C-alpha cells in the first residue's frame, strides 16, 4: 500500500468495510483495506446470523427498507454467496384467534409479495397457515396452551464471520491490498484535506504512510473514534447497542423449524444453527469497552425467561452451551429525526474522508456501494458504476455443481459425505484447496479435540488462505468453537495453536502464550456471565485476544 497512491483506502474490516473494498476493486480502482484486529472481529461476527427482510421494519410500514433487504437476501441466496447463505424456516405462534391470524398473515403476505415484486423469492417456499396441531407437529417443543395456531414462513441465515472474510478475500482477488492487524493511528492531511493515513503494522510495530485520493471510514461502533482523528465529529454519532445470543444443543428444543416470538419490546428468534439453536437477542446500551462486550447473568436470564414462556421443557442456565455478545452500531443524532434512523448514512465528513455508518448486516452491499459512490463523486476521473450485484464471492461459482456431486467427492477424498457437505457449506467451490491439504497430509482429516465438525485441515487453511494470525481468529471466527462447544474451545486450543505454529513461525513459548491468553479470555467471559451487572467488565486489564503478541510487546515472526 505504501508503494503507490491508492484511489481508495478503506478503514474497517467488518462487513461494510470489506464490502466497500470489493465494490471499489471490482470497479477497477486501486484499493487498500486495513483492519486493526481481525476480519469481522467486531459486530460482523456477533450478529443474529440472519439475512432477512426485517419484519419489525414492515410492522413500522417501512416498505421501502424491507424491499431493499429482500432484494439483497435474494441476491445472496441465488448469486452472490449460495455456499454461505441458505434458507431457514420460522414458525410464528399465534396466541389470539381471528384478529391475530389475519394481522400476521397479511403482514407476511406483504413481506413475500415485496420480495416477489423484486424478483427475489426464488428458492423460498410461500408461508403456510397452520392449525394448533399442525404447528405442534412442526415444533413439538411448544406448549399446547401457548398457541392457537401458527404461520410458517421462510428467511435466510449466514455464517457472518466467514461471509465477511470471504468479502475481503474476494476483494483481494480483484486486486485490493488487504491487511488485518493494521491500525490507523492518524490521518495524513494537506490543509483541510485528508490524503491518506498512517497505519501501524501491529505484528511488527512498523509505521507505514498510505496515501489515497479518498479514505472511507467504515469502522462501525468505532466510527466516532476514527472520525475524531480527523477533527470535530459530524452531527451524527454512533450509539453502541449490545445484543446477546445463547446457543443450546438441538436436542434441548424439539422442533423442525425456527421460532419467531413477540416480546414486549420486539421479536425473539430461535434460529437453527447446525447442532445448535441460537436464541436472541437483547437490546441494551453499552458504554464500556467496545472491544470486549460481554453478556451478564441478567441478559441470559432475560432470554431464557422469554423463550420458556412457550416451551414444554423450560431451559435453564445449565442448558446454555455458548454465549456471545455483539455491539450494533445504531445511528443517533442531535434531533429526534436522526435518532430514529434505521438505514445507513453516508457523509463526506471532510474533503477526502467519507464516513458510512448505521444500517444492518442484510444491506451491507448497498451501504458499501453508497460509500464508494460518494468517494467517486469527488474524483476527477470517470469510474464505472458498482458491479457487485453480479460479482459472486469466492466459492460461489460452481458450488451447486459440486453439491450435486458431493457423494463422488466424498468417495475420492475418503471423507464421509456428511463431512463433505459441511465443508461445502463453509468453503463452497474452494473446497478443493482444503481437500488438497488432506491429500498431502492425511492427519489433517482428523477432527479437532471435542469437535465433531471441524478438521485439522481447516485450521491450516485458515492460516495459509484466510488471514488468521492468532489462536482467537481460528477458534472464534474461522471456526465457531468458541461458542459451539461446552468448554468454549479450550480442549482444542493447544492442538489448534500447534497446527498454526509452523506456518506463523511460532516458538514453543509463543504457542503456550497464545493458549494462555485464549484461556484467560474464556475465564473472563465466563466470570462476566455470572454477574448481573455488565459494568463488571471494565476494571480487569486483559490482553487483547485479537492482538496477543503486540499487546505484550513481542511481535510474531514469519508469515503464511
């Protein structure tokens, strides 16, 4: 990035930042993308993992926003990322006769009609009206006195961390220079104009001047912090809202479908997720360390209390296998009108500096496009229009053909067909690169300790192809062992670190330190979840899980 002036430098490796890098690179521009921690290490790995049209927005009669979200859902399912985004059914239990069925049915019919008008309902069944017995057949876990019937409809879900990482990889495949562990410490200025940034390589501590015609600030809940380096903040600011989700094993809730439950504040979702259910979410202000949002016992109790109102076998804290907390960057401002904004906003905060903030995961591509459009408007040369509606992510091309041939692929690789299906849903047509590692070293076909889902080859691939630099990158984002196992990935930690070590040049001591830091974070989060007050998270000094070596002043050696 320091060798020539870029057209656009994007700050922030979340879904919008990575999406902006892909948008700009696919227009033929010289692009740089920097992230201080790891791809999707903030909000973009801790969402509800839904790609939906927004039932709450529809209830607020924001049909325009719903139409946008449904179009994006269709693009992701059909073209952009079919290996990472897939349909999922939901049951809406009805508790009142006559009026509620009519009210909810008309809303969901409108929901589907908006999607159909946009031409993006292909692959999703239409909603179904269910009697009480029909609803209980779909979800036997529901109490019969908790509903009088139900409506089943379809939405979509995504592995958010992998999707964001694939955006970064796809941007790189189109020529973008992308670096995680690279923190912007100050902006370069010519008078009032921003002409680039000073970036610190957090692995080596080297400072690099990166010059760019336009800089895009896409740092989510850190938007105000990044903006403050350039001068006074704009009239909009970001409020961090904490959302907590629980994971419980699939056998704890007998159901063939996800659930959508209305609460006194919003909606609560029970979402199928592999061998688990995800239950979420909460919505509370967060005024503590943005890098370390944690769930409190009050958050966990709130979710269990609400889901238990409809279950025949109530869940307890002992049923909770995993917990994660994320921060949603909500747009707020100095007036009532701006504080209620639900869509993203793009602003040219200063000459040379574009800020994009707010919005939802489902509409990341539109936010990214709008940010690049705003940056392009200030350039002298003519730049092509956005092409990302027609740019599949790596792994998407050829995915369905490989899915149809999965049994033959299993026979050739020596893996069970279910294992191949799991790999296809994580890597798409890039699965051949993973299988090649296994062919070269059959030991990598072994599952990780206390994990039936993830193989040693996936750890090696995470380092050699997916930009993983630390143990937490693999356990929390390249895989989801940190939330999908009873011990939060502790049993697998040393094995994973030892698999990573040769490719990152780690010494025996560095392996031990990576494990020690990961265990300390698990202990920290587990202790926080036993306290009712989330403010408990503030006082304890703790090395950053996502930047283990530089936090101790010892840069890593080697690179994949």
